[in-house]
C-alpha cells in the first residue's frame, strides 16, 4: 500500500558504496549498471528529489538521461545509507510505501 508524504529535502549523493565499487569495471556483472548510475550521481554533483521512501525507510530517486546512442534511460535507484546528505528545500510529495502485515496465530495441538 502506498501513500503520498510531504518531504522537505533534496539529496546530494557524495560517496559510492564500498561493495558497489568492485562492479564499476565489470560489465558482465548484474550490478554494473547500478554502479555506473551511482557514479553518474556522484560525478554530476546535483541535488536530487526523493521519488519514494520504501517500507524499510530506504530512499529511492529517479535517474533519467540519454545514453551514448541517444536513447532515453529511465532508472529508479535505491540510495545507500551513508552515501548521501540532505539539503533542506520546500516541501514536495513523495511516494511512501507502508508495510502491511497480518498477524496469524496457529495453535498446534
């Protein structure tokens, strides 16, 4: 279930997660694109709007750009704790996912 929530900060990505650095030079890895996108976020030195806060409190941003062939690329990226800083701004709406759980009790006789 998702709601919209007011959020009053932009995100500045300043550090590559250590575990992700290993994949920057491995185009055959499943994490290669993610590592390159993270690098793009850092090198660009831009401020990003949070797109979504997931049910675990992690922040996601949208990264959209044109690739080397001139084709549009649309990615959403979960940013790692400790790799970003917040910059206060005017409030805007973000998607906020809420974890819905049901408690089920089973009695074994």
